[in-house]
C-alpha cells in the first residue's frame, strides 16, 4: 500500500472560518510581519543558498527550505487558501519527504481546487485566469525549467535507513557514465560525480521489496492525483489551463526507473508471497473438502477480479480494459513505452473533442482552421458530444473464424512487432505517437 501521509491534509484544506472559508488575500498585507512577504523572502533565500552551494557536498541546502514548509503550512491552515503558497509548499516538502511529500501536496492542491475554485487565491486580474493558475504553471514550467522538476529528480530510490542514499538524478548520472566506452573518459566522469553505477546497484540490492512496493504505489498515486486535478483545471480554464506535461513525464520516468531497478527484488518477493497465498488457499480447500480442480488458477482469479476478459458493453468498459493492459506492461516491461502509450490513448479517449484537439493541434492557426471547418469551439466549450452507441439486443453471434490467410498475416505481424524478451532501462521516448 502507499506510504502514510506526511502532512495533515484535512487541516490544510479545512475552511479558514465559517464566514470566510478561503481567508483573505495575504498579498494585501504590507506590514513588516506580513506572512506573504515572510514566506517569499524565505523561499528566495533557500533558492539562493541552493544555487550557491549546488556543488558543495558539505553545504546544508535543505535547512533553509524548512522555514518555507513551516510558513506555508501555517498560512494554508490559518490565513489563506492560496495556490502560490501551495506551490511553494510543494517545492519545500518534496525536498524533505520525497514521493510522499509530492503526493500529499498534489492532494492538497486537488482538494482546494475541488472545494474553493471560484474564491481560491490568487484571484484573476487584468490577465484573467492565467494569474490564478500561474503558480501551478511555474511548477511545471512553460518554455523553461519548472521549479518542481529538480526536487522530483532528487527523490531517493534507495532506503537510507539500511544502505547508502541515492537519488533518481544520481542514478541517471551513474547510468550515463557507465555507458561511456572510453575507459579514461569513463573513469574521469565517475570521479567527477563521486560514485559509480555499481555502488547504486549494491544499495538497491540492500533495499527491501517493501520499500520499493510502497515507493511505486506512492509515485503512482501522485501521478493519478496530478492527472485528475489537471483534468479538472481544463474544465475550469479551457485553453488557459496550466501546462502539466513536464511533471507528468518526469514522474512517469521516475516510476519506470524504480520499477526497473527493483524488478528482481519485487519479483522474488511476489514469488514468495504468491507461494504463501497458494499454500493458504490449498489448506482452505482441504478443510472445506473442495477438490483442487474446483478452483481457478491464481492468474485467472486475478484477471477475473480485475475484470479482464469480461464482455465489453460500453465505451468506458473498453477504456478500462486498456488501462488494465497498461498496468501489466508498466509492471513487467517498464523499459518499453507501451504502458505510457496506452495511458495516453486512454486519456485521449476520455477527452471531449475540443480537449483532444487542443492537445493534438500544434499551433493557433491549425486550431482556428479546425474550428472553422467543424464548428467545434476550442475555447473550453465543446459543441460536439459523444453519442453512446445503441445497445445490441440481439443474441451475440459467434466470433468469425479467421481465414488461413488472415491468421498467417496476424502471426507475421506479431512476430515483427513484439518486444520479445529484450531488456533495458527506461528510455526518454515519449514522441512515438
């Protein structure tokens, strides 16, 4: 199961007061003790300290961020429900709490959007809704590096309580250094970064399967929450919704990497866990007098519980089947882009026509031409609605038998397009669509 929460989400999203649930705009308080300018100065100091000491392993670059986290927590609970404070809280908390902090901050943002959207600070100004969502745009970046990307890269992928602590970013550096063919250049690179891939591999082997299972589920939960609240923002903001692709892509790459490095550890754990479950099931069958042939194989039971193989009667049924297939490839082939590709298709399938075209069309000219030719407005409103196919009341006919020619073509296609048993790590390949 995912890791426990590291902040009090319920208190952070609770109304400031009955009369004024979102509190006031803390930017209007210009006194020396004003909370907004206090946290802003603390954040600026923390960022400056981090830039100055980026390559100094002895420097303390985390402590200044504690003031940011503490002040953000207090403001959200007592002063104001503000997306900019949430963004700064996320920057600080991910540095301290890793994936758990990422997930929890996304949860706070999601619930604030759900509960207080119209009154949530900062309020729109002459620039419109862009002002309200600008803090979230800053986390992801729009034409530049988002402020949350570096903290995400710094999430630990080994358990510091039992072995050496290594981050996702350090793993990427070691992996790239290990690929260098020239031995002198490789040695020089490893000396400059201060560690080798073998050291990280050893630390991974000393980390428990429970750590990785919890980390994987926590990252996945963070991704799901992030995607959900960005879908909600698209409903509220239309074309002015903040970009989110950089954070989404980085989190998915992090998840693939964690799955990849922990694959053997998790598989060994699952094998032992599966054998224990099988023994327990067998004992229960003996006690009840049921024969072993009466129960379905464990794999079939799991697929049945997930709904795999069930009749597809609606469009949503089909999308859910695709999501289950994506989960399989995410678990067993994290080094391939299959899972992320299916996820993208499922996401497209749940969009309105307008939302889909906003994502697919590359420039404003193309969008305008599409709107002119089809009548579909791309400003967040959609004139085209999906029509549910009529239910087929006739008795289902048996599936047609494939001809020999078609079967041969199918086999040829599978042989030529399959991933086979090829290994490898997560690749930054998200452009295949």
